[in-house]
C-alpha cells in the first residue's frame, strides 16, 4: 500500500507547526541534523533533544517529580559548572532532583524500508538504543538514542556535515 501522499501531508503539517517545547526551538547542537533529515523526501523529525541537565524543585509539598508540574531551577543543554548547580539549589523550596536526559531524536519515516536504512546507519554510528515502531495507522517512527555513557565517560560532539 502506497502511503506517499498521506506521509507528505503528515510531514507538511508537522513542519508547519509551532515548536511547543518549553525551550521553543531546536537545540543548537542538533539543528544541522534536524535540517538534513527534514530536507529528505522520506523523513521528518517530530521531536529532538541534544541532551540536557535539569535541576528540579520538588517544592515544599514533596510532590512527585513530573517535568510539567514542578519548578525548573536549572536547565542546560551544555556542560555546567558546580557553581551553576549550587546557585540554582539556593532557589529550591524543598528537595531538589538532578536529572540527566541524553540525546534523543524522533524521526517519522515514509516507509519501513526508509526507517531500516536510517536505523542501520544509526546503530553503526553508535546509537545502539535506537528502534523502529510501526503504528496502527501506518506511521513508521524511528527513535535515535545512544546507549548510556557509563561512569566517568563523556560523549563527544558531532556534526551532520
């Protein structure tokens, strides 16, 4: 079954939407990759994060941590200094939670074969935690995600060029 027309409609709708992320824009470190994928006929990105460090305030009521229902004391998509964390902690009303969220990229693919090719490239490039999902309506999604870096290890920066 050829879903090319339906895929092009989904792509046009997705790329014309306003970025609803809290930041409101694509992270600087993944802009090139997002543009490259979105310029290809068979792909478009639906969400991305270059990786970030979050310091969340649980507040005085000790509520469960959910990014939508808490105060963000610090958020950065770059390395941060100890002083940045300590300064942000002074604003906490209760317990604080430090989180690291790794790079992740969601790509909708025109066909399963397109997703398989991109998945192979991703895995060969070290993104071993990547995977493909095919939904009931025929949407084929690829999630690109690297494995955990491990204690004391850092991931390097990369470029789509």
